[in-house]
C-alpha cells in the first residue's frame, strides 16, 4: 500500500492558528511520519497564483486591522449572527470564482489524501475542490476557540474542539455528531519541559531582569488598542513594580515606549521587548501577566503558573473567549486600568491574591492534546482504507 499523503496547512492569520498546527504536525510526524508522506504548506502565500497570494494577505491584514479598528471589530461581531451557509456564500463572493478555482487547482497539484487545517479557509476550499472533482481528500479541522465560527465548513470528515462549549455548539450548529471529537487543548511543543524556577533566582535572572515584583504585558503579535493607556497608568502609579512590555510586531508602540523611557522615573520601571520566542520564560519570570483574551497566551500563562489579567479582546472570537475565561475562572477579566492597578497593588501586598481568584488549572494542563489529535487523524486514514 502506498503511503497516504497528509497536507498540514498554515495560514498567516495570527499565532492562534499557527501554534496549534505546529503542535499537531510535530506530534503526527513523530508518531506516524514513517507511515505517511507529510506535506507542510503555507497554502496561500506559497501559491504560484497572485490571486491566491492576495487571499493570504487578506487574512493577515484582517488579523492586524481587527486589533486596532473598533468599527471593523464590531462589524466582524455582527457577522457571527449569520448562518454558516450564508457566511460561506458571502465569502465566496468576496474571493471570487477565479480564485476559488485556482485554489482547487492548487490542491489538485498537491493531491493529498487528508488535509488538516486550524483555519476555516483551507477546509472550505478543500470541500469545494472535492465537490468539483479536483480532489478526493479527507478534511480534518481543529478549532482553537471556545466557539464555532459560522465560516467553519460543516462538510468535513473530522471536526476537533478542545473544550465542551465548542463541542456542544458544533453539535447544535450543523455538524454531524459522527465527525465531532473533543481533545485536550494543544500547547506548543516543549512547554511542559520548561522547568526553570519561577521568579527572581530563576527566570528573572536568566532574562536579565531585576528581582522585584514583575508585571508582564502582552498584546498579541500586532498589538491591541488600549494597551498603551494601561502601560502609561502603570508607569505613573506608585506601585513598586517592574513592567515588562512585549510589543510584538507593533513597531509604532515600541517607538513610543522608547520615547517614554527618556523619563528617568518611567525608565526605571520599564523593560521593552519586541517580538520574542521566549514568552514561556517571561511567564515564568512574571508575578502577573496582562493581555488580550487570546487562547494561546491565556492558556500558556496559566500552564506555566502565572496568573493573568485579561483587559482586551482583539476580535469577536476573543470577546467570546473573554467571557469563557471569566465564566470558568481561568483568568481575571477586567478592562478598567484603575481596577487593574488596584488588583496588582493588592497582589503586591498579599502574595497569592490573584491566584486566589482563579480556579485550579490542573484539569486544563494536559500535555497530550497534540498526540491525541495525531491519533485521530491517523485513525481517520485507517477507517477509509488509506493506512494500515
């Protein structure tokens, strides 16, 4: 029997999609790499067709714009009230017949037996390619969110969620129960191998930070509106803290913070970090993190023992995640800078106060999510006679 070809698709629409796909790919390669032909592709940006590359750019631009444009953010939220069928029809009109045909032709050239996606669009284009006879591929989708976005194509062979809220919603919103599976949250590879001690003698020393109460501010790869207002108030406060700000790819915010740091009093409190791959170490160094309600950041912070305050949401899905984290006491959810400063002030005086507001994270700290997903993917191939 020939090895089945499995296509793992990446879309540059934020780390919320890229990180879990990386985890799934690594786990699948480790366990089944010798039994399958594995193809990794940034499915849009690597296309030879300009029309498809433009679609990829649209996804990246959307991720950036929705973080800073309030009206655009609200319009996105309104779209969540549309049906799946209407949403997909609207998207097809936006992308156009020619681009959709070219996307089907791209998939035909790869000719996978199974396509895996953590973003809605590759799964949708794969379904169209199948219906038009370009391909005969199995479609597996993993959603990282506690919600089922209307654009997720209901016609797939496996739909994976990492929480009961999304699983139950998917069952009510048009997915066949036979394709639904729930797996543990998928953390980035190596996260559970991070053993550096928390605080001053360990992580802070490693990162060159002072050994004092540390507030870590993260705002996603592109930054989030409102972050600078909070930073300014923290710098102007009387709190005896060290403020570490991860600016991501937001060069404008980074430049403004450098300008602020010309003030000696502010400079003594402030450490500016750009885009970094050492987020795990910073979580271990921090007494508290503050950021938007992104799934990856929130879950990773808690998994590494760092309480997190969520003060913003970059898009409509993160608004839903904000409520999910609040309801399940996974994070402290507070948008008011004044109240955030009050919470931190109390935690400085009463060590462990913020953690006392949160539920035990142990049930969520399961390292097997990626491996279980890999098993389900290979099982799907086996159930269709494509793998032994």
